[in-house]
C-alpha cells in the first residue's frame, strides 16, 4: 500500500511540473489541478494515517489555487495536528478572508496557531473575537463549535505566557547534537546516575529494526542508547532486538545504577515492562510489572523509580482519579514486592491530564507535566517538593519559559547534582521533529531543584474542575514513602526545658549591603521600509549559552528586553514577519551597573519581492564539507518558516566561497552546500519546485579576498534571492 501511495504521490507531481503557476490570478487549469491534489490527500487519509503526506498535498493545492477554501482549511488543520503548528496561520487567515462562516470556530484555530507561534497578543485578539461570537450566537449547536470553557482556558494560557516570557527562568537550553538527534522524532531521554548512559526513543530510519513503516508512514518507534566518552555523547545505536520489537516500543525510565530499564508496550492497552542489564551489557527479556502497577485495560505510560529503588511513581488513566491521566505511586513491601498503588492526591493531580513524573535524586523533589494549573499551553513542566514533617507536597511550581512553551513539554529528567536536565522539545534550532535538549543552570545560580524565579508562581490559579465528592472520596490519601519522603505521623515534640533568659546580644557593626545590579533595558523598534511599525515576532538569546532575554511588547512594533549581566554579553536578535525577509542580528549588551541603563535599536524589515536578496550569515558548515554545524539549524528553520508563511514564493539558494583552492573545486563545494540547504527545506515540507540551488564558487565576492576577517570570511556564505511568486 505504501509503495502504491508513494507512486501516486510522485506521479501527480511529475504530471503537473509544467502546469503549475503561482500567480494570484487562478486559471481553470490550476483550479482543476488543485482539486486533484485535494482528492489525492483524501485518498491518502482514507488508506493510511499518513497525515504529513496528506498535508503536503493540501499545501500544494492551496499554493496552486489560493481560492480553494477546502485546501487552505485542511492545510491549516494538518499543521495544527502535526509539527510546525504556527505555520497554519496563513492558510487559516485565507479561509477567514474567503468565507468567515466556512467554519464556525475558524477564529479559535487562528488563535491556536498564533499561540503556538509565541505571538500571544495576536492569539488573544482572535480568541477575543471568537469569544464574542460565541456569546452573541449562544444558540449555535454545530459540530464546528469550540466550547467557551476551552476558549477561556486558552486566553488564560496566553496571559500566563506573556508573564512568563517577560520574566524568563535563568536556564540555558542547548540541543545535544546530531550524535543523539536525527531528522525524525527523538524523545523521552533517561540517564543513569553518573550521566554516562542515555537511553531514548526515536522514529529514525537509520538503525531501525523494522524495515516497514507504521500506518502514519513513519518508521516505528525503537529504543536507542548512547554512552558518554571524554565528555561527549557518542553516536547512538539501537539497543537491540531483545528490547525492541517489530512495532512501537518506548523507554520510560532508567534506574540510578543503570541496571534496570523500564519500557512501555501497547499490550493490555499500555503496560510498563522491566528489563535487567546483564554483565555483558546485553539486556534480559522485558517482563511486565505486577498488577499492583499495571491495570486491566487501562494505560500506564510513564514511570520513575526513587534513587533507593523503593518507590515507583507512574501515570495512568485508570478510573477513580481526578480526571484524565493522574500520577500514582507504589512502594515495595518487606519481601520486595510492589504494594497496591495509590493516587498522589489533588495537590499534584488536576481535572486535566497530569503525566511524565520524575522523582529527583534527593528523593523528595517531583518533576511532572500537567495540562492544567498555571500553564502556557499543552503540557507544562512543574516541580513539587514533599515535606516529610507535614506529609504534604508543596504547591507545584511552573518551571517557566523557556523550558515550557505553548506546545507539549513533558518527560523531563534531572541529573544528580541538579545542575542539568534533559527533555525533548520542538524548538527553532531543532534538526527535525522533536529533538533532545540539555537544560543547564548557568554558573553562579542555584541548581534546578532549588532555583527560584522572579515570578510569584504560588499565587492562586483559576478554579479548576473537579469530580463529584463521591468519586474523589475513592482516592487513597496516603502519601508516598521513599528514603526522603516519609508518610508517617511525627511523634509529639518533647517539652522544651526551662532555661535562663539569654543575655542581650552585643551590638554588631552595620554592614553596608552591596547594591543590586539594575537591568539594562534594550528597546527594539521594528518598522517597514516606509517607517510604519510592524508587530513582528521578536526574540533575543545570548550567543554563548542560549539564555533568553525577558521580552515585553510596549506598543505596535516596539518591544523591550531586560538583561542583567555582570559583564558585557553578545545576544542574537531575531525578527520575523510574514511577507518580509527575516533578520538575525548580533547585539552587544553592556554590563549591568547599580544604575539603570538603556539601549535602543531600530530594525527595518525588507518586503519580500522578486529580486530581494539576503545573506544567510548564520549557516555554518564543517570544514571543507557540506554538512551543517549544530548552530546552523536556527537559521535554517527560520528560512523554512519564511517559505511556509509565503507559500507562493520561489527562491534561489546560492553557495559562495573565497578564492582559496582551485576554481573548479570551489564551484563544486559551493554547489554541494547550496544543495544541502535545499535538501533541508524539502525535508521540512517545502515543495522542491519552489527552490533552485546554484554554486557560484568564488565568482561573486562581497569583499576582497586579501584579508581573512574582513574579506574571505564574508565571501564564504550562502544567500537566498526571491525569483518568483509574492
């Protein structure tokens, strides 16, 4: 079926090579071709679950015929249900323009796409418009109606997100690199205590044990393993067929000593299995955990074991909880068997899904993800600490932005020293779908488990839905027991003996407190070529460790960033807007002092039109090769995003070199590098016919090749120029 589908897909593409035009005036031939693309997409979805391939066909249809309302809606809907959710905006806006009543809740979906794209003010605008529509047409009962309660939740998330982005947590988040990550989904990292072994799940093609594909036309899940040598993660390898099967399988947890691996299998609607590491580094055949953990007919899909191996935390959708997925725990009895599991209670679980528990090495700090509480969208990662004296968990604290995003952030694990963490996320510097990232606390700050943010996240959240009292009463209230988490009553305190009053302390000299450093305020004004303000997407990250600067939107096109560093720091300023050339600029921020300081910069955005040319200065290749360095992916993804936002645009990718080496070799190398950029864009879903790639070698220098820094370095570059379309 897959081969037949693939043949059909490419046959239509080849058939239409000479027939497709991208002008705004749609001729009958293109309208007919768009209908063929839509029909092919429907056939794909009827035969398989290959949504990515169907999405490509809907996108092609919308590009060929922008007036095809179904193609635009389905393209936007497919983006919202896959990766690149922010790319749905132009397609859904086109639907709204063509027919505002095509879908009753179209404005809600536009808001969702803006929310995923971190454009919260625009999201709030469309959520507000849809909320007003709901209120004014209260009697509407169509299936394309999104309930008011969901809209209110999305508005709440955007308001939270604006607060979080203005006051980011002090984390450095760095992609672990291509020895671990691939162009496919890579996720669920788990590590041993000394951080020398990483096990994770991947849907990559290379190394997968199953040559076939799953119903969604992607490789099946397989579990991979990597070891750290001399401080570097080695290229990951398939962990082997004893653990992996021909179908889906995912790792869940690794014991502190690295000798026990917990995995997930679809059996019984989803159960947890355990495998033991043998002396020769092979693994035993996985065995299911007892019925104290695995329930009959319900899903258990996340697990974490305490450092002493005596308490197991896991997630389950079994009945009797607080709603959706809840987090449970079980302890071992005297003979080493897991006892009947218990719900962690309403301080941790909500009426929404709560998942991905990880008990820290201190035995009392629990990280988990929740779709409820004070989040910014999807799953957010929270932290709660167990107090053995009171027998209670603390109010969960949101780890904040940039760890959390409007999309799902889940399955976070911390290292023993609390200075690093690992999790999977979809970010701008990713190599494919989800990538694995390392979260680091910069020197001079506290560790992950103790780090406090500027925000008051303990403030009372909006009321949450709960089940009826009868259902809640069924939940056990006993708290978990670990080496640090003890759920027994404290003994009555002994009465303190009477003592003589202590003498008055000697007066101490007054110590002058060193004044705090005041933040440097950087004001960024974004305008078009006619000096009109643009409400663009703007962000700033430190070049050295990728820390995010807090951002506040002041007014249309005006943004403020606040930075407090004891030394001068270089930041990367990113500015993007639909219809304009994206810009990535270097901004040097002065050292903070005891007095407030300010800086300002104006960014003029150039309209995308035929002939527009721009140098991609942040794409780096390995020496004498056409393979990308890790720091290139941020720029590459921005280029892909610009192409998605402007679906009618055609570009030329040109590679250039300095004059070191022969002319023929330089032309060959520049062509390979231009091809590498094109290949990346195509893998991101951009139609290959919209991109040409040319290697010019040393023919078009920007500066003299007599000087390295001011000449040859500038000449070694990749550019794009707009050759057609919008």
